[in-house]
């Protein structure tokens, strides 16, 4: 149970039992450009009832480690301005955006929308902060460029071992208008319906060009990176098929705790064709075990990538980031206040439908999950080594019947 509190007479204190849903209020027809004050400004939770966060939340500490000893200064943040698409400022629970460059398609729009929904889910719980955000494909903060100076803390959709980019959920969790892909919750439900794969009857081939939910009737799927990581990853893993990962160089926020031969089958890029042939032959010979790997990947997604955990990851990442800030956030001269109304009310068509479908209608009645502690160096090294050993086992064709 949670308690809402608001400065308005409409919603001063409401105890949530049936989760009332404040509507999206569009003033002046649908041309609202201002932010109303009807929504609860704060919510209190019984934190003792919080569930544990998934293990991959531990990587938040690792991603912020470059600023652990120095903190984050304004100068560091400003150094990221020329490689950012927008600056986000949160002060007293209100969001302000200053845009610097046009992103590809509507990536920035749906990313900002997702952050606004986080503010609606946990009103009053996001601290004052100031971040720079990059919406492109490629990592920008290369480690070899910042050997003698602190790197700018830049939020981005993916990371790699040679960059300092801070990994954040990508825009497609709230919809991808250009590809007519619905928000993650609805898409995942459709994929579940498509996960009626009869392994003994299905042909050993990969998916064709169909809707996402219609691509989950094949025994094997392949995940291959494009320019960098691909947002297709989560959809592919959720399909019950044994997913083959072609030696990914990049990672997103939830994949670093996935285990080879448990959640996916590793493929090297150098011997890709031979490796895929071996994987298919092995899977056809060990159908139950191949199916278990497919189910393992699906369960990883279903258990660890619920939309609540996506928001909780954002919540903890922003809170840990704010703890490192060594300056007081301020609203830049060119920034504008932005909220769900000012974003959604003026637009029409598919984009509006996706925003409405992914909108948080009321504060959460449960607290954010409990953040796990950072990895100890020896535990982190053991995790990395175990995965490397499993990949080596596949590469040397030493996979036995116990896998």
C-alpha cells in the first residue's frame, strides 16, 4: 500500500486500494504545452516490503565506478555536451530538457517519455540531478581518450569494455513508432502467446520477416550486432528458441549476467558458419537440452526484465548517480519544463497511441526493489572467468551431454 500526497485540493491524501488513475489532462483541447499540477507530488512506501532487485543491478556500481573517487563535477558534465543529444535536469520532481542535436527517428522522444513515466511511478523519489544523454548507436566516451582527465558521465543505450558510457534502458521499452512496435509490456505479452513452439515438430530454421510475436515458432534464433548492439536482443531472447549470440562486443543494461549454455549459445565471429552448423547439429541431436537453453533465455527475460524492474533500474541508476554529484543542478537558459501532458497532448496518430499505451497512470503501490551491493573484485573476476570457460568449452567442441 502507498500513500499519495499532493499540494492540490483534488488529491491531498489518497490511500491506494484500487489504484485510482489520474487522467492525462489536455487543456485547450489537445494543444497543451504547460504542465498541470494535479498529479501527486510524493508517495510514501513501506520499504520493508521491497523485493530484491535482479543481479544485473550490481553493474550500476561498476558503470559509475570511474567517478567513485572524484565525484561528478559540473565541468565533467559540461564536457559531454558536444557529444549529447539532450540534457535532462530534474529539480523538485520536475523535468527540464535542453536539446542539442536531432536524434535518429524518435529515439529521444520515447527516451524522455520513459523518464517522465519514472517520475510518475515514483513521485518525489527522484533526486535533483543533471545528466547528458546520447541517443546514437556508437559508444562515445572512449577510455583511451581519458587517460589523464576524468571522463564525462554520458548516459547511453549500450556500453563496451573500451568505453565509459553509462548504460540506460533504450527507447523501445515505450514503443518504436517507425517500426510499429508496441511498448515492452504489450509486446512481451504478444511474444508469450507466440511461444507455443513444438520443438519436436518444428523445422530447424530461423525466423522470416514477420511480426515479432509471429517469429517465436522456430527452434533457433540468431542475435547479431549491427553498427553496435541491437534493440532486437530482448525480443529474440524472449522467444523460447535457442538463441545463438554471435560474439557480441557491446552490452545493454540487463545482459551482463546471462550465462552461456544456460541462457544462450555462443558463436564466434571468426568461425561463424562452422559454429552455427555445429550448434544446429548439437541442438537437433540434443533437442531437450537445446530447448532448455531456449527456455532459460526466455525465463531470464520474463523474471528479470519486467517493466517494473526496468523502472527500478532507472531509479537506482539515477539515485546512485545523484549521490556522486558535487554541484547543485540548475535549469539552463535554453531548457524547457516537460511533462506527460506537454509531450502527449499535442501529437496524433501512432506516436500518441504508443505514448498512451506506455503511460504510467498512478504511482506505484510498492517500493523500488532493494539494490544489491557491488561486486567484490574477486567475485566479478570469477563471474567473467566462468563465462569465458563456458564459451571456450563450446569453441573447442567439448560440450558433453551434461550441458
